[in-house]
């Protein structure tokens, strides 16, 4: 269609020129211009037409050259942009005309220039944001060569780098805020004023001026550690000073009102408290020197308390000769304070052992109390189940004592292995001390038995009246009537032993009371016994340790086993009627 239009126009142009020449010829004919003049005029027309056509051709050729030149320039620029923007080269469509190619290349060039501009603009914005973060964090910027056009991947990597820096900055801000608050709190608690530039920057009001570098964060953490160490040191110093002040208050017999007044006025930072306590200690030291004798006497009272706590023997106490000196001077006070400190430290090391030994001592005392009650003639007059309760508690203590001894023995062996030094209770090894206690108890009971035998029948205990079952008669003790049994080896008064409690699970005899049961005639069970000469003399039987042992019992366990063995030997030679007499 386009070709037809151009052909029509060309034909129309030729037709127009022919009409114009025909018109000129007519005009020349009417004017009467000769042939020579017509030729000149026709040549002028031809010349003008050719000149115009030549000018047009030249212009179009120049246009073509410019278009081709533009195409070449565009292609060069496009090649450069494709390289700078890291894009694939543009593929030219060979079927396009020159004008179409030029227009296509120009449009592509414009788009690439715009993309280049956008990338550079985005890069500048991202780099400004990154620069701020890198300055705060003292981090290394993401590397993009200067003057180069960033690729899409580089821009994406830069965005990711900025995102990581932002997260790191938020994290460091949070850490910095926590450290800043902790530093401020510690400084207030210990009364510390900022000294270094870093400390001042850490607690200043304008927190944005602080560079959140990893080195600065580490430095802040180090400051926190230093302040915590200083706080612990001040607390330890304060506690030591407070302990010394308290000791001097007690030794100088200060009133509670004076103590409370000082404690109420001491409140403040740790540095202030330490300073006030040091001043108070200095003041008390002056008073101590002025009241040296009273202070030393107070320390001696405290020493005696710790001697008791540490179960020191008389020899151990007397080894501290300064305790008996009357030369009340500073040197004597120092010796007493050193000895008291040594005892306190020793007690702290062995506190568990001492508590266990005290527990054994307490139960041992209860056991001895029950032994004494067993010999009390008035115990049968008790009502309300007292004897039953005593029996249960006594059995409980009997089981507890050997367990405690074994437990304490294990504690002591572990402690001695760890410390490399022996542990003494009242100057003796614990098991030796326990064995001596049992031996002393046995000796005491033998002594009491001998005394009872010397006193004779008048000291023997009497049984209370016992009610017979319904329909029976009540048997009353008749101490005024005595009868000697003929045929007995010693012709002595018949004695019986009544046990107040049954034997325990281990076979040990429970505590009982010895008494005389003298009637007009011996009990029926004794009369019917065919071999009375074999009946053992049981008048010497007493609770628990009445039976002698060839060697002292080292613990309650050995003591109980020995007692059970003796008891079984006696029962083996007694028939049922003899047992009735015993029980």
C-alpha cells in the first residue's frame, strides 16, 4: 500500500511537471517567444528542477549517513553499557530497516542509561546507609569498585550486608544498654566515680555518641567485671570490718541501742560503708587499748565456748598458756585473737563432725538417764503409761546409738583422709572415746551393784501390789516375814528379779529393777525344782551391763552382743518354772 502511494505521488509529480511545462509553452506561444528564448527558459526550468532534486537527494543522503552514524554510536554505547551493567549483548534484527534499527537502538540505549542512573542512585543511597552503620560498628564496608556500575547481584548483596549490620547494631545497642545500666548500678552501689574516657562515655546522657565497636563492647564488659570484683572486694572488706566491729562491740559491752544507732547511720554506698566501718574500727581499737583487760577477759569467755564446741580436752586447753597470763598488753591480746581465729576456723572445717558428735552425746546422755531411771525404786508408782513410753524411747535410742557410731566413724575417716590429720574428741580418737564411755558405764554399774550387795536385803527393791485376775486374790508383799530355804547352797534369802520391759529385737535385755520377794514359803515353782543346786545366783543381775566382759566393749553393738550372749547362757540352764521366778 505504501509502495502504491509513493508511485502515485511520483506519477502525480511527473504529471504536475508536464502540466507546468505545457502551461509555460502555452504562455510562451501567446507571448510569441522565439525558439531560442524558449530553449533558454526551458533549460532554466530544468536547471531549477535538477537543482532542487539534487539538494533533496543530498539532504536525504546526509540523513542516511547521520542515521547510520547514530546506529554505530548507539551500538558502541550499548556495548559499553551492556558490559558495565553486566548484561547480555543485544542481538540486532537484520530484517529491520535503517530507521527502525536506529529507533530500536536509541530506545534501548535510553532504557540502559536510565537503568544505569537508577543503579548509581540506589548504590549511593545504600552506601550512605552502610557508611553510617560501619562508622558506628567500626565495620568494613561492602566492596564495590569505585566508578563501576553495580550489578543487580551486587546491589542485593549490599542490601543483605546492610541488613546484617543493622541487626548487629540493634544487638550491640541492646548489649550496650544493658552494660550501661549495669555499670551505672554498680558505680552507684560501690560509690565509684567515672575516671576513664570510656567510663564517662558509657554513663553519659547522650548514648548516641558512643561507638558500638566490638572492642568498645569488650571494654565495657571488662569494666563490668572490674566493678563486680571491686564490689565483691568491698563487700568482703565490709563484712570483715563489720565482724571485727561487732566483736569489739561485744567485748566492750556496747548496748544494743548504740549498735542500732550506728547501723542505721551507716547506710550508703559500699565505699561509704567501708569508710565508716574503718573509722568505727579505729575508734574501737582506741577504746580496746584503754580497756585491754576487759577485752581479753571477754575473748577468754569466747575461747571457752569454742573449746566446748570443739570438744577440747583439759590438756588441749591448758596448752594455750597465754590464757592464764595476767600481763594484759597488746601482745597478749594478739595471741588471744589469733587463738580464737584458729578455733573458729577449725570449728568451721569440722562443723559437720561436731554436730554428729553432739548428736551422739545427746543420745548417750538420754541412754544414761534411762539407765538411772531403771534403778529408781519409785518408777513403778508412775501411772499413765510412763513405763511403756520410756521402754519405747529406750529401745529407739538403743538402735540409734550403734548407727550413729558407724556413721560418725565414716565421716571422721573421710575427713582425716582429706585433711591428713587425726580428729580428736576430748583428746581421744572418737571410737576410743566411745569405748571409754561404755567402759565407764559398765564400771559404774558394777560399783552400784557392789554397793547394793553390801547394803543387804534392806536395800532391795519391793514390787508394788499386783492385782490378780477377776475371781483371784491379791498377793501383798510381806517384807517382815522371811524364810530360809533348806537345801539351797548358801541358805540365803530368795531373791527375784522383775524386768520392767521385754528384750529388744537384737536379743539385749531391757532395763529392769531388782527386788526381794520374801513370803512365808518359797514360790511353788522353786519347791518343785529337783536340782535347785544348779540354779544360778541371779541376785547380781542389773540392767544391760550387769554381765562382765573379759575386755571393754568398744561400742554399743559389741556391748549388746555380749549382753545377749550372757543372757542366752543363763536361759539355757533354767527350766520354765525358774524362768517364772526371774520374770
